[in-house]
C-alpha cells in the first residue's frame, strides 16, 4: 500500500515529569537509546514505510533544542514544528496543524515510545473498515499498568485505565491512524486528550477501529521503562 499521500504527527511537547530532573533540561523524545534520540526511531519508522510528510508538536520552551536536533539529523528534510505556548494535551495542539494536515489521512504517535509495526498493513486495515480512527494495540504481560482496550471484533468498545483485573492484555501503543474528518470532533486550541476526550465518544459510535500488531514496543515514561528500552533495543548510530 502506498503511504506517500499520508502524513504523520509526532507528539513531542510533553513535560516528561516522571523523568525529572533530566527532562527539565532535555525534552524526553530527544533522550537517547543506544546513542540515538528516541524520536529518530519514530522518524525511521515513518520514513521506512514511505509516509510522505512528518511534523512534530513541541513545547515552545524547547524549540531551540528541536531546531538543533533537526539540523543535526535531518537538515535536508522539511519537518515543520508546531509549538505550544502552554500544554494542550495529546489532541488540543493538533488544531494548529489542521491546515498542514489538510485532507490527508495521518498517523499520530506519542513521541516517547519505541515501536516496530507494519504501517502499510495498519493502513490497509483502516481503509477496509473506514472508521474515523484506528488505534494500534499491542499485547503486554502487565496490562494493569496501562490503559487496557476492550474490543468487539475489529472495533473498540471501551478503555479501562489501569484495571486491577484486566479483561485483556492488549493496550494502546500510542499510535493512531486518523481521517481528517476527526477535526469535526475537535473543540479548538484548548487542552484536550485524545484518549479520554475523543476516543470514548468515537467508540460509542463504532467509529474507532482496533488494529492488533505483534511487533516490538517499549515506552520510556519512567526510569524503569527507560532502562528496559536501553536493554532491549539494538545499538543505534550517533
């Protein structure tokens, strides 16, 4: 499947408070795993599948850091930054990228996770069902530590945040494929979380699909998980 007309947005504007004090100085997506910034793994994922254009949502406070990153690693690529003056959550800041996204289907990903997934298969799955959004789900041994996704066939029914007795081992991998019509549900440039403010509504309307994949996935949100990423992912290049 050709993804050259698709776009991608990397969410890199979070505070990374669980990794303080380091992330007071360095934005979490720019922390390194095997000598390679975390965000580079995501860039490589999209580039390897032929996604046409990639943008990054950032915190205005760290704009200079991301400008330095772009100059060092992607100087000859066009990578627009959309800077937030104040935190707008995982969906609110997308309002500023609305014009850039235009009428393209687009991937949206958290900027602090390492993941291996066949984006072309995910796009074909999405294209076949034609929902407003598709959530990539990954199976983990400790779903009680995350948001568990309950499915009915190929569609999401419910999200359970850190349940004591998880009904499933599948959690959201922090990667979504969205149709541009998702902006019909956007409240504007205000704090909005796609996981809690948007997806539950789409799930009730059976407009949110669930794509289960078997690839590698690690989040880096805590020191313990960051250490796991260092242990499990192969060596990168400086």
